[in-house]
């Protein structure tokens, strides 16, 4: 699976982190980031719910 983050679109709502805390984090500016080693979405089965949870669709997921 491929996770794409549009950091310019992110507003720091944190919905990604609340939905899939094993994959996402926020940097010091509250902008979404992937946890090291989880770039493929491994570690949290809810990662596929993140694009719908994000209020500005800053996260997209493609592939398996």
C-alpha cells in the first residue's frame, strides 16, 4: 500500500493520528507525518480509514 501525504493541505486536526496511531504522528507544527518504519501502512488495520477521517483529505492511500 502507498500512503501519500499533502503536507501543504494538512490543517493539523489530528484525525489521522487518532484513527491510526500506529502509522501516523504529527510534527512540531502539528502537520501529519508517518512514523518511521510504517511508510507502507503496516502496524494498524485502521490506516485505510484515515482518508475519510481527514477533514481536508490531506492523506490518500493507494494499492493493497
